[in-house]
C-alpha cells in the first residue's frame, strides 16, 4: 500500500480527503496539532472507511519533531499539506502568527519532502490569490492581485516558495490546488465542518441559524453589481474537492505531470449568489431561513467563480455534486451534531 501523509488531516477538507484516500487503497498517516480540530474526527473517518488512519499529534512549527517524524516514515510516497490557519479576520489581528503557522511549517515540510525517495507534494491554495479578478470565470493564468489579508498573503507566498523550490530541485513534484468555496459534509454525516465560535463563513452560519444557535443570518451587501445585488461565489462540495486531491496525488505518483509545479482551480464553474445559496438551503431543508440585509463586509469581492477547463481536461477531475447536495449534507451534519431529529 502506498503511504501518504496528510497534514491537517483532522480538519474540514483534510478529513474528507483522508476518507477518499483510504477508500482508494492508500495507507494514510495524519499529522494534526488539534489546534482547530477534534480527535473525535478519527472515529468518524474510521466509521466511514472501516479503517483507522495512523495519527500523530505534532506541531509542525517544531522543526525537530517534523524531522523525527520523517525519519520514522521514510517510505512516504506523497504529502498533502492542509495544516494551516485560515481565519481571515484573525490573520489581520495576528499577522505574525499566520506567517509563522502557514509559512514556517510549509518550509519545514518541503525540506523534509526533498529528502524522501519520492518527493510528491500537494499544497492547499485558494482562489483568494486572484482577489477581484477582472474577468469571469477565473482561469489559472488570471493575474495574482495584492492580498487582502495576511491569510491570503500566506497562500500567495506559499505558492512562490513552492515555485522557487521546484526550480531549484527538479526531483520535487508539486501541485497547488486553488479552492473556491468549499462547503458541505460527508453524506454519512459522520464528518463535517466544525467551526469554532461564531462561524465567519456562509454555510455554517446558515445551518447554525436553522438549528437556532443564531438568531438570523446577515447577508453582507445587497447593492453589488450582480443580478440580485448579493455576492457571487463558486460553492464546491467538500467531497468533490477531496476526490480532486486523490486525482492530483495519483497524477504525481504516475508521473503524468507536465511540469514539477502545476496549478489547478478547484470549483464547479458555476457562480451562485448569497440569496441563491439561501434558497438552496431552504429547498433541501424545507425550512425558512431568517435573514436580513446588512452592510457589505470589508474585503469581500463582488464575484469569483472558476474556469474549470484545466482541472477537467488536464487533471481529469470534475465536480459532480450540486449546491443542493452540499446544502443537504451540511444540514444533515448540523442536525447530527446538535441532536436535532
Ligand atoms: C472566505 C475568505 C477566503 C477564504 C475562504 C475559506 C473572506 C473575505 N474571505 O471566502 O479568503 O479562502 O473563506 O473558506 O473572509 N456571507 C454573508 N453572511 C455571512 C457570511 C458570509 O452574507 O454571515 C457572504 C459573504 O459576504 C460572501 C459569501 O457569503 O459573499 C461567502 O462568504 P464566506 O463563506 O465567508 O466565503 P468567502 O468570503 O468567499
């Protein structure tokens, strides 16, 4: 069995990817520091796949611990690096924490990966690197705009670090995946998103409002130059996203990559407005969602949705689940964790 390291493997996207990897026959080792995840996620993964992944609680900022880990696991064939801090607002308040967490750890990982017999590396990037793109849908060659936040900057700099490292070391093979807006949960409702505190992202806020943990949703801005005045995003089901990681890893393992640093957008290619997202939730849940219009949120772009041609044709992956599927699974998950029948 091919052994794969998944850092941040107990997080939202990481855990769903571990499930898909195990179901494809990979042996998975998870590193997670549990700073923004729960150890119980391991049980969810095990319940779905019938197999417990290996798990090591390591803080990737501890360079010597990272080195010791790789000495023990020299047979790793690929690394999928999710571990990172991701709260945009927090990154503005604590920039150094974000640069340390997201960049130091990336550097230590790359150094270790370079020493392996097989140096395959997949990086979690984000559509945030495009800022407000001038044309829709957004292709991978759209210009990178100045980052709106330290978090966004860590993704841009992260890609640059990887690009430079790939130039210097031809045996390093990497893929950066630029996610649009990941939402939803596993259909089994055994794993899903676990936001800490008040959710900043739309879908967990919607499901928590429907579960009566929040009074109402504030729709940030209804005067944008879009058909219904609310912002447009490309909401991608987390299970589709997880499958893309397996496809990307297999591309590297099979030596099918055409350069040693490839970039793919991961989205559905379809833009949905905030009001359309609410309507999708109401449709699948049969519940009416209390919401009000509120001022625009600082830093929000008007619209962002992916041109998925490269992912479809070169990577050979296509999102297959719909916004309704994602909302349905997110609501099922919320009901499960809140014990709502
Ligand atoms: C956000 C981050 C982005 C990050 C991504 C990770 C910001 C500005 N951007 O993307 O960098 O990569 O999460 O998932 O934080 N909305 C409401 N009410 C709410 C919450 C959201 O109307 O209570 C709206 C937003 O204005 C936006 C849409 O819903 O139009 C999606 O918001 P969100 O889920 O936070 O994602 P992004 O802002 O696109």
